[in-house]
């Protein structure tokens, strides 16, 4: 069963219970939609990170920020994907849900269950003026000074880290911010280095400082750099206590 290269109505995907019984075969679904509010993407990703590992679902999510378009590849067991797609189709946060392809597969392309790769792009078919503005925006970011800031804090509830990381992955990629976040689980200690355009870094730091999920917030250092040390942003958790006297992450 394979349907590719042609969009079909989302209602065309049969969701009758008879089709779901005992079907354990690997399946792939690709769909597109438009988000009513791109701000809801934060909650969508947080929910996926919580629910997908239970059902061994992986995939890739592409977001076109200029027009709120979403394209998602989902891989997992047939019956789980059919149920999930039906929920997406009925989700009021989406509109214009369109099934792009569906097929059984022999093996996964996305092997890490529950890990959703996020790709943020400019619109592929957006207006020329919009692309011009995006180009000018990237140019203005390059002209700004490169600021690197390291701070430490503690999370009031370490369970919040999943949502924090999901949101950070989206926003940092859009803002051109790189760096590294380390969370020490035994004492909920956070040490994060952020690097990027000065205006973006100052804005991110200001929001973190005001975030009620953090306590004991403290700036460790601020420096300007001529070249970038962190091209992308990453986060890691450690099953140990923090070493507060350790050398700052960006100082090496």
C-alpha cells in the first residue's frame, strides 16, 4: 500500500477500527497543514516528546515560519499512526490538513523513537518581498556584535526541562543563537552558555531571568567575540550534582 506524489483529502485515510486490529507493520505518513497560531508549536512539540516514546513514533517536523505551514513525517506502527493522524486532523490548532503520502516501510529512517527532528525554514513559495525581508534580517544579524553570555540557575521543578528545551530549539534556531545547556539532575542546577547576535542574546537572557521556573539566576560572564564558538545549540542532562566551582563552559 503506497500513495506518493499526490495530495489527497485527509478524510480519505480510513480510520475504521477493523483496519486497526493487530496491525503491527511499520508505516509512514507524510502530511501538511497550516497552524492557526505558530505559538502553539511549543505545546505541540512538548506533547510529542512526552507521548511519542510510548508508541515508538519518530519522524521529522518542518515549519515554514513565514506562512505557518507544517510538513511532518511520522513513522511507527500502522495502527498507532492512523489513530495519531486522526487526532491531528481534528486538532483545532491545525487547518488545511492534507495527507501527502502513506505507505508501509521495511525499516525506519528515523530510528530514535520519540525524537522529533525540527527544521525551521523560510517559506518555499512565499512572496518575493518576504524573502527579501528575510535576507535583510539575516544580514542585520550578521552585522551585529557576537555576544556570549553564561548564566547559572536552579529549576524549581526539573520536570520543566523538557518543555524548556523544546521551546529553546525552536527560538534559538530562528534567532541564530547557539550555545550549550547543562542540567544536573540531582540538584536541578542549570549552567547555560548562549552566543549570537547581541540583541537576540540580551532578549533571551532577559526572558530567562524573568521566567518563574528559574531561581538563583546569576550571570557568570558576558564577553564579545570576533568569531563564533557555538554554531548550534545543544542541551545535555547529567545524573549527578553540579560542580559550581567548575570552569565556565565558554571559558575554555
